[in-house]
């Protein structure tokens, strides 16, 4: 694994997700896909899998595909199982001498297809140890159907099925910590990342995930301008604030060893991350100060828990 | 020389899998099909086959992984029953629409509600619109023979459709019968090596599977599936001819039993045909009445014209359904056979029976009563109950 990160070389690699797809401007999902596929060594081939969602309906609308590599979409809840079939076919066909090329197996799913409906299929694929990477582009709600709550939706978020209203403050529950759950499958590599200024974090993690033999899981916070309510040009700012408030810590778990990849010099208050997003607008109304306090407490609790895991 | 053996239906299917030596088998256990993956796992554990087994965590994942493996270029299959198949439902449609030559060993079992582990056809009949070829068996010999023909039918360039090889849970799956096995080299000759034209792992040509197709394109994919299903009729008969040449055993869309002069006819699917044949022999020997049987082997594609041609000039016909479709009228076989007779402008009297749901026994005497009733209907032209039950417990 390379320790050096040559920004210019990496960014000048040929795109494996062709332009002309129909994803929204400012969509984090598309950035996640491009960043992860850039970590494939240019000489290697891949089969890209995909759960049903925004990405699938926008990047493979018949008769056009945006993928330079082989690609398979099956359904919403089975990206893990589908790619496990592809990967197994690869092993047996290679053993029988029917194919020669080196293929890598990467599948993408939104948080709906990963945290919720596809959770069982993902868990099975990881537990069986297929040599594949499952990448969740986590935008914290069912965006393809119009921003309904998922188990990845943060507490208090205003979604179309947990609307903030006269007697509602948005989603009641806190988010599911899927990266930790995947790490507890004792797979060789699990990591959490998003888009940082030079994309080193996501690139390094994607490369490790792809080239570590066995099952790997990558959770990429991928903001959605429509669902979160920010201006498309603010994508990178939102990501920086998520990381600097410790809402979305960057960490990885390699062979059971937990490691924090980034500790902000000054941990920013959670308001800084919440304020630019329309989905949290109601939290800033007079009388809702306590909700912000609660949100901060949850972030602090999770951050402390993660730090303890990483120090152990 | 064919090999004489005594095998259960499950073991016969597993033995066929061993002889075919497919690439990938994802499977999840469910009664009464569980033994099939168990036998295969044993063959793998003893180095007898090269197949990779995927220990999936559900039947939905079983069919999803089978689909992935097949799209990747592998010869792939799975086995299931009842609720396992219901959990695969969504994937059955995807597999057919992706035109993947998957084979499913289905051991028919009643769908839950209430839970029941015995044979009926509610699982496969519910999937009759999913785009799969469906081939049914009366005996262990037939399910073995059907399984050997399944991959060549599915993989034929004119077809490219998945095939469901069905047998009745416990009745044949667990019943041990004498069986003639085909020699390994003959199986290899029949089934051949799989060389897909397009597949995900083709380094020379990337491929994309499973698109989003808007209204401008969706309808043509369904029409293409229909054409493939029509082509399948020809291919199924070709395979049957090759198989007959190899083994001497004859197969078609359906079996005609004592139909040469039959006036009163039963139409049925699956293992109960054996009981019906015993009733026919008994009736013919004791009374000389002209009774016969039409046993459906291929339900999808449905051999409408061929069946109507054979049935249309009989005096009276009883169509026997081993599953409900809750139309409050026919069962699925009843509806389709009647439609076929209508198209052929048949004047035959027709009744429809439900029998054997959830494994309820059907006896030689039951069939004798059906034939007696057919004779009566043919004479009186009065049908009091168009949709009747066999073996139903009475209220008292």
C-alpha cells in the first residue's frame, strides 16, 4: 500500500464514472463514487455493484450506462448478496482457468439500501468474507423517494416522514452507528470517511478497502443538497463542518485495531454543522435551545466512545 | 449402460447436480428441499465437484447471489421450497428479465398460512407469471431427467430464461424409488460446457446488467421475454428428443396416459398422476370404461394448442388443481386449460377440483369417484358444482 498521496497523479486518472449521468449538482453520492473508483489501480478491472437508489436510476438509464467497468444492479436490498455471487463466480472461473483478468468488486448503496433494507444482505456478505468492498454513500435519508427518514437520519432532522411540526421536532431517534457494527463483524477493514480538502482520506481508505484481501466496508458521508437543504456549491464546507464538529469522525478499523485519522485542533460546536442545513432550521427557533444541547451531548458521547475505542 | 440405483427425489437432483458440476450454488435450507444443498455440500467437502457453495443468510440472498454469479458468467443454481421461494419472489422476476439461465430445484410445498411443510403447488403456481420456465415431475426418475435437461434449455441462445424444476415435497423428494441414472460422460455430452456470449467478467467487453428502463423501453423487454418463452417450446422438445435418443425415455409438454380412446379424462400435475394411473388401470380392467390422463410436464410455457388438440373431443374432463388462486372460481390449471378448450371451441364438459392442499392424501378411490362423476356429467350435462374439493373434511 502506498503511503504517499500524489494529488495530481490521482486526480488525473481516467474517470471510471463517465460524465452525462443524471445525478444532481452538489450531490455527494457522485463524488463518493468517483473518489472510490479512482482508487482502483488503472490496470485493474472491476465489477461495480449498486443497490437501487438515486445513483442507480441516474447512472444506468437504459440504453446508457455511465460506468466504464462492468456493472450490476439487481434490487434495493441485495447489493451485498448480488456482489457476493459475482465474486464467487470470479473465484471459481479463475480456478477453472476460464478467465485471466484481475477483477475487483465494489458495490455502492445509499443508507436506505445499506443501514435498513439491505442490512441483512450486507451482514451476510461481510460475515462470509467475500473479497469485496461495500461502499455506503450515506446521505442520511431515503433521498431517491423524496427524503424519508432512515436509521441513518440524525436525530431532530426534518424529513418527509418525520416532519418538524407543531408537536414534532423531527426524527425522534439517534442514528445507527453502522461503521462500528460492520467493524464488529471482524472484517479485515472498515472505515468511515467523507470529502476532505485534498481527498486524501477517502482515497487512502478506498485503496485499502479495495486491496485488502477479504471483506471491507466503507461508510462515506455524502451530503444531499435537496434533502439537507444547502446550496450545491457548499458541499465541501458541509463536509468540513461535519468533521470539525466531530459529527462525522474520520476513522478506520484494521484487523480489529481502531484508529482515528483526524482530531480537529479546535472541536467546533455542533450548531456550526446544523445551521447551514434547512433540515435543522427548527432547532434554531426560540425555545428549542434544549434540542441543540441534546444534539451536542449525543455528538460528545459518540466522540468519547470512539476515542476510547481508538486508545484501547 | 444406465446405472440402476435407489434414490430419493432430493438425492436424485443432487446427483444430477454432481454430474453437471456447476460453478456456483448459493442456498439456504428449507424443508423439504434442505437435503439438496446438504448433498452438494458433501460432494464439495469430499472434493467430488468444483462447485463453490455460498452459505447465504436467506433465500432472497440465495437468488440474488445466484443471479450475480450467473450474470458474472458462471453456471449457477439454487434450491428451495415454499416460503423460501416466496422470499425470492422479487428476484424471480429480475432473473427472468435479466435473461439469466439459472436453474432452480424447487421442492413444492404449501405456502404458509397456516404453516405446513407438505406438498402442494401454491409456491410455484404463485410464481407462474414470473417469466420462469416450469417443468414438473411425477416421479424421482422424472425429476432427475428433467433436471439434466434444464441447463441446456435455459442456456439455449433462443431462450435465455431461468428454469424451475419442480417435484412434490416429501412424496418424491423423500420417497426412495428405483431410478436409472445416466452415465457421467453422457450427461456431459448433453449439458456441455457453458460459454456465455456476454458476461460481467469478460475482460474484453465490460457489460452492464439491470438498467432502469422507463416506459419507452420497458414494454419491449416484456415482449422479448414472451418471444423467448415461445421459442422455449421448440427447445424443450429438441432436448426431449436428444434425451430420448440417449436414454430411451420419452418426454413432451405433457404425458398422455391411456388417451388413445379415452372419453373421460383427468388433467393433473405432479406425483398424484401415479395414483390416477392406478385408478385408470383398475377401472379399465373392471369396467372397460374409457378413462385416461393428461399429465402436464411443462406448465410454462403453457402448451395451449397442443393440449387443446388432445382434449377437445373428449366427453368430459376433470382438471385437478393442487393450489388455490382465490378467484372464488378456478384454480390456476383449471383456468388455463378451460381457456385452451374455449380457444379450440371444444364442447367437452369440464369440472375443476381442488385436491392435496398442504399434503392432503388423494387415493385411487378418489380418482375412481372423479371418473364416475365425469361419466354422469357427460350423460346428464348437469354440473352442480363446477369447482369441487376432494378429501375435504366434512362439517360433522
